[in-house]
């Protein structure tokens, strides 16, 4: 039983990844590790150092404030490209707001898009953010862009 409890978050991560995507799986992993720590506290009235370190690492790296997300298509274009393994700008924006990310960096733009078209998509995403009254910042990755994450 103890072994099952210890590997449950990892198993749930892979199940969520199979039926969802990496972002859903990461959210499931974070929730499962938190639940695992709560169960350990209830059962033993303490949290082991390894559990605490694992929980902290999962929450820090799983919940970074900068979310880089594929934004190849729009919702209107997706049906023609379903199964290609790419996201829409709208999906990326909704997901970033659900994750409470501070900044969404749209990456992997469709190669046929001009800079002006990418700028228009960023504005579309910002309109979604404004309607949701979110504080999310949306920017598009560009050649030569440098991010200071210090």
C-alpha cells in the first residue's frame, strides 16, 4: 500500500498525459503531490524530508510564472489540422489563465504568418485575458528574443 501511495502521483501524471497533454499532466502531478503530502501528514503527523523536497520541486517547476506554449493555429484553423499535435492561441491563453501564470510566451508560430498577423493574434489573446479580467501578460516569441529570468 505504501509503495502504491508513493508512486501514485507519477502514475497519475502518465495517465493524464495519455488522455490530455503535458500541461494537464503537470497540473495533475502538482495536485497529486499535494494530496500525497496531506495523506502522509494525516497518517503520520509528519512529512518526510524527501516528500517535502519532492513537493516543493514539483510545485516550483510545475507552476512557473512564465508559461511557454505552442501557438501554431487558431480555433478556426484547428479542424483542418487536428491530430498534428499543435495548440491554438486561444487554448494557450485559456490554459495560462487556468494555471495563473504571470506571462504567456506564445511560441512555435505557423511559418506562413507574418509579423503583423502574429501581432494580431497576440491582441486576440489579450482580448480574451481582458474579458476574463485576468492579469496575465501575453507576448509572442520572436527571433533573437532574450528573456531575463534572473
